[in-house]
C-alpha cells in the first residue's frame, strides 16, 4: 500500500475551488483522541471507517509510514473534520459502557427498487392512456406524437419541451415494455450507488441532453420517440461513476500529494473497463433496424458526462440525504410532466 503524508487540521484552509479539485486530508485520531495519538489498529480503523461510511462522510484509510509509527490513520477532508470527529466521539460514547463495539453494517448509499418500479409503471400507464382516443376532449394518439416527438427542426427552433416529452412516447407495446425493463435495470443499478432521486434526475437530464445533441447533429427532418435515449444515459451514468468509490474510501481525483496529471490518469484507467462495457452494451442493444443510433450514442455520452460530474461531486461532498434524494426524485418526474404541460399551453 502506498504511503501519503498526513495534513492536520491546524493548517491554513484552502480556497473552495482548490479544495474541490485538490483536497487536503486531516488525520482524525488527534481530533478524537487528543494530540499525540498514535496510529489505530486495523480493527479500530475499520470500525471508524464503517461509522463514517454509514453517515456518508467521505474519508480514506491509510497505513502509516514507518517514520510516523505503526498502524493506520483515518483521514477526512478538512471541511468534514469536525463533523467526522463528532460522529466518532458519539459512537465511542454510546459503546463504551458495555465495552462491546457495535457491529455496524457497511451502509453504502443504496436505494430499493420501488422508486424505479413506480416510475416505469407510470411510463407504461402513460403509453396506455395516450394511445386511447378521447373524442369528447379532442385528444387522439397522433396529436400527442405531433406535440411531443423529438422533431429536430422544431427543437432547434425553440421547442425545448420535446427533449423530455419524446422520452415518454413509444411506437408500440413492445417498444415501451422493452424500455421499461432494460431502462429500469440500468436506473436501478445507478440508484444503488447514488440514490434513486439522484440517479433518476441524472437519467432524465442525460436523455434530454442526448436528444438535444442528436437534433443538432442530425437536424431536420429527423424525428424520434422513446425512452431509450435516457436508458443509455443511465448506462453512461453507471459507467462514469464506477471509478469513484461513492460512499466511503478513496474518492474522486484522489490524493493532493500527487500531481494532478497522475490522479486524472488513474481515474481514466479505472474508468476504461466500465466505459468499454457500456460501449459493448450500446453495440448489442443500441443498434439495429428501426433504432436511432444517434440518440443512443449521444444519450450514453451525456450520461458519461453527467455521471462523471456527479461522481466527483459525491466523492467531495457526500450523497444527498434521504429527504434531498426524495426531492430530486420528484424533480426528475416533474421534468417530463412540466414539459408536457408547457407543450399543451405553448
């Protein structure tokens, strides 16, 4: 295991941008146990790591250099130092009377499948609803397609809502069911890493951005419908967050003691396999007759971009709380709903 210098909390704080890109790390043991505290044994270091992971506090575990002593150190970024120390103190106080350490599960950010199942059920239900005719209201399936498809010419002329309404339209039952099943799997996997709300918002934004780039590249008279752009956006998000140990451990661009180029190169190397796997899925599932390869490709690329930014942000500041994640989920569902409202009112 490589060795790294440890920075203590009494050093001068860095500016926000420098801390975000090149964070400094603080040894937690002196803050909890007092100055002069030595290294932690492996069991204690792991226990502290689990406590911090359960509270979604970014941290890392390092073996001390021989000139620093024996054992391990748990290090946190300076802006999390006081919160991390408070969590460890609270854990020690709660478990000191009995002398038995609490066995904590490794609570990585994991969401159940219910939000994804609910969203995909809404997608199928909407397909069933708009494919029925309502003569009394003047509503017919063709009208929904006219208002909401990803018509490149109309998107480029300012009808932005089509970026999201097109994601909810499908040609037939097999089309919508295929997208609901395959897309649901990708979004659910991303949800287990980021939380359902965060994953769904990234998926919808990736789908909208993919439709925009596709319209700009192919231009009129290109026209398309389907959730598959967002499906491959979710696949891109999943591939992009893989290099970031979201929820605990060594994160993001890594260690401030290394040159930035080396840290970026390490992240790119660790991203090679998941991105290649995503491209393989794109080749297997995103091509063929009557498929919009451009939408799939640009959806995947958009997911890579947004997922990379999300992974870096999560590794620096932690993941959204349960309440915030619920708000993000509501925002993700509100995107197509608001787009449809605007389409009918425009």
